[in-house]
């Protein structure tokens, strides 16, 4: 039996504690004496007892505390317990002290979430921080007690997302989150609850579904699950858990939710019509749409992510008067929100996605895009820091700005039956179109992956569709191969 130091009763001072490394020597030769009063202002009541002839003492602030301690020792004697010769403690107290000292810490989910976010904050990008907070907040819905005054799922998620930001430690929560935060502080389940199969099933459900009980997108589930898995790795590293409780648990249903829907892809004519429509959005004086034509063209003809286009600088562009040019991508400006960035601004300044900080990605661009970028720089110039695209005030171009222009342009460019369809519903669908066009043109998958900044595995998995209207072309190829065209 390994001895661990036992906390003293409040107001007591006991003598004769052994070093933690010593094994206790036990004896049943125990005598307990009456309580005496000594000259001490802090602990005037002294209890004395002997173990194997060795005198032990404990001093207390009140006679009640001293009498209670004496009763505990006498009770242990009557039960036949052996006492430790060095410390004078009954064997049951030695076992309890050792168990308490060796007990695994068991923080609540909210406490653990705060600790984990603090450990990841300095080394994580703003988007990563926000994604981790969303994962922790999603799991928190399964890791809190029910009750009449329990917050709604949306309130609980917002409260956790606020509480895990290290800068908010010690601050009072916003008024609309105060009640939910207080509930979570007192009713958040401990990590040990992860051993309950019912809790694990609920966590898996929360990761897989939205708050309205509709299935979450495949990428959303993967991001949430990845965030939870990394949190569990930290919990294992800290000794809170022995294993990831979700290891081996798979999402029910289809796992191909990240495959690109062919219905969102545009053909060459539709792509040109959309870019032309963008130029008509906004008044001539403000040039709201015209300053974004080349912005969207970078996605349609170079498969750039919106955050990569926002971060594009003039020095990254090789734009010859004739022929193909090159964009050497090095920087992205993803939108994360002020509370997630180190700068306190909505846009984070990062390197390329899934690459080393200083890595770049050269992307050849066709002559039409070269001409558009040259014309854009000639007409609108560049921002003070060299960025090609900026808002009307010269600041970083926000998601809401180009999203509104895109939504205004679609009804201008597309026929009514296409406006309500998924066709080019998001600007990001232009990137999907470009990658699909490269594949259909016969560009090797490895080269497509290099230009797009993906892995070949992702390209194979996601881009299985065809551009809008291309199905008929493929059908004619099949008819010709089968000899059906001639027969008809």
C-alpha cells in the first residue's frame, strides 16, 4: 500500500506524518486519551493517542472538532482496524487518502473545452479556432443535464462558443447568454460521462445533424468529428481518458456528402453570361459589380478559392500582353470573425490551405483572364497593401459584399427556371466548374490537383459530375459507340 498525505480536518494540526514514499507499518495496539486543553490561541484543544506505544497528537480550534475526531478514532478501534505507526491514522483512512490522491481528474465538459481551446489557440488559424469551438459547442448539447430551465440548443451552442475564447476568461457573459452560461457552468456533465453509451449515441447524433434535425452536410460532419477527435487526443494526453469514446463509431447513412452536385456547374456560355451580368450590378457611379468581374473570373478560370482571390496581390500576377499568364498564390484572407483572429479584424491573414506557411502555388491562367485582370488593375488600381481586389473603401473585400453582387447577377444572367435551381447558386460553384472543365479536357488528375490546391484523392472523390448540358454530349458519344446513332 502506498501512502499519500491525507488532508487535515478544518482547524486541526496533526503531527507525525510519514514521507509519501514510505510504506505504512500497521499495529492494532492503539489507545485514545481524553481531550486536553493547551496554551494555544489557534488550536487550544489537543487530542492524544498512541499506536504501538508511540504518542500522536492533533490540535483543534474547538472542542467539538476535537471530540468528533476522537469519535472517529474510537470507532475505527472498535471495528478492529489497524493503525499506521508513523502517522497514527486508521488503515481505512490510509486507503481513502491513497485512492483520492490517485484519482483521475474529471473536469466538466465546459471546463475541459476552455482548457483545450486555450492549449490550441496560439498555434491555430482563426478558421481552425472557430471550427474547434463549433465542434465543442455541438458536443456540449449532449454533455449537459436536462431541466425545466435548461437553455435551448441554440443558446447553449452560442454560450459555449463565447465561453471557450481565452480572451473572455474572467469576463461576464453577454446578457443574452448569461443564463445559458450559468446553466452550463453548473450542469455540464463531466468527461467520465463519455463512458455512457447513451451519451455517445447522442454525441454522434449531434455531430451528424443540424439543430432542426436535418442531416448536416458531409463536410460539416467531418469538420465537427475532426474537432472532437483532436479534443479527445488532448484528453488522453492529459490523463482524463484512456481512449477516444467515438473510435470505431461511424456516421450512419451515406458518407459521400462532399461529392460535387453536377447541377451547380455552368457551361461556357452560362459562365460568360454570369460574368457579364455581374458588370451590370450596382450603379455606374459606384461600380459595385464591375469591380468584381475579374474576381469571379479568377474562380471560373483559375479554380481559386474566394479567400485566395481576396488575398491576391499585384506582385503575385504575371500578366503578359499576349498568351497565358501565371498567378503565384501565397496568401489567403478567410473570414472568421473578430473574436477568432489575433488582429481583432474579421479577416485572418494566412498562407495557403493545407500547406506550409511560406509555400506558394503557381497557377497558369488563360488569356481571357489575363486580359480581365489587366483591365481591372488599369481601371480600379490596387489597395494600399498591393491587393488586387478591395471594397469601395479600399478595405479587405468581405464575403457579404461579393455574395450580394452574385445573388443580384444570377437573375440577370439565367432564365427563370434556372434562377431557382442549384445552378451556380454560390460563387464557390465557379471553382467546381473550373476543376470539372479541366478534368473533362483531359488534364491529368495530379496536375488538376496541383493547380487547384487539393490532393488527387480529393479530386477523384469530389469531382465526378459534368458541366451543365454535357450529359447530352456524352449520350451521343455512347450512341455512336454502340451504333445506335446510325440505326436511328
